[in-house]
C-alpha cells in the first residue's frame, strides 16, 4: 500500500542545463565584445570620430556593421523554431526535439540581439534605428517572459488524476466515485483557442479559485468515505496521504489547463510582435543598403 501512495512529486526530473549554457555563452560574448570596444563605447558621440577604432566599431564600420549583419542573420534563423513547431506533428525527432529547438530559439534570439546592440554602438541616431531597436527589445523582453512561463508551466505528473483513480478503484471504490463526482461538478473554465492574452490574464483568478475549490471538495469527499475512515483509524498518515495526493492531482488539472491557455495566448502575442520586428528590421536593412552601407561588399 505504501507503493500505491508514491507521489509524482517524489520523482525528480533530470536537470536541464540548456538554459544555463545559453546564459553563460551570452555573458561571455557580451564580456568579450565590451572588452574589445570599451574605450570607444564609453565616449560621447562628439568624441567618437577621433578614436582610433571609429572606422571599425561605428555602425557603418567594418566590425560594427558586421555585428549587425550577423546579428540579423541569427534573428532570422531564430524564426525557424516557429516552422519546427508548426510542423511538429509531421517531423520526427531526427530533426531535433522541441526542447532543443526551444533552447536554440532562445540562444539565437539573445545572441542576435546582443550583436545588434553592439552594432548600434549604443546610439540611436535615426527614427528607423529607434523603431528597430524598440521592436527588437520588446520581442526579446516578451521572449524572456515566455521562456520563464514555459519553465513554470505545470506538467502532467507521472500518474495524473484519472490514472491514479484507476489504480485506487479496487482498493477504495467509494473514495474514487466521490472524487470523480467532485471533479464533474467542478469543471475548469475553458477559453477559446484564439482568446487574447489580456482575456487569459484576467481569467487567472478564476482558475485559482477553481483549483482551491477542487482541493477542498476532494478532501471533503475523502473525509466522508467510510473505508478511508477505517484506514485513518489504523494509519492516519496514510489516509491523509491519499486525500492530499488526490486533492493535489485534481487541482493540478486546473493548473495544467490554465498554463496551456496562457502559453497559447502568449505565443499569439509574441508571434504578432515578431512580425512587426521583422518588418522594421527589413526596413532598416533596406534603407541601409539603399544609402550604400553594404559592409565589405563595396570595399
């Protein structure tokens, strides 16, 4: 019986190091680029033309322009994650797991944005450059928030509620029936797939209330079950473990549903912002090319 009470929370998931590798590499690259041009970047705009690295590190310089080109390339490469996700059902894991693609998505987005930042030499001298930087910054900020939300997204346990009830049906049939009735009478608020991010955020308090309600009614059903009362007289700790686990699994269904809805709406918002960023970056590149800023191609 102790084996039956094993909680999914007791099984630890393998440690994921992808995000820490991404952060470490970004910090190292930022440190190297700062060390390379610190003497130039710390000067005011009026004093920069007299610096020896001006023709190299200014936005139109050989190295500064190169930062922008490679950063833009990484940003457009970053969009391949959307393609991989769109055709996830049709592509096998030979093309890489979704978690690996997500890590690559975060890495290329952050590293590309970092290179674009150094390409600008920390100056915004035209409206187009300001618009491009603002759109890129908003996309990066929302991306970081989404990456954090994805890490917090409740995952289904090793033994979700229905599977766990199936295991306990022969042992505690009355308790299982009571919990199933409680769950049916406490449905989860469902939003349409095209619900806006704002609507989803305003629905969070309702989901919180629903999760708490499920915990409460499931524990109430456990206290009223006759067979579980017999177990409580002989082993109160075991009876409490049954009640707590089922209450937690019932509430986790609400959390998982809410997390999936939140990620759906956030992806729609992030995708829309990314489209605006692509337009502004393309405009910036087009204007730069038109006015002759073509990096090494004209040298």
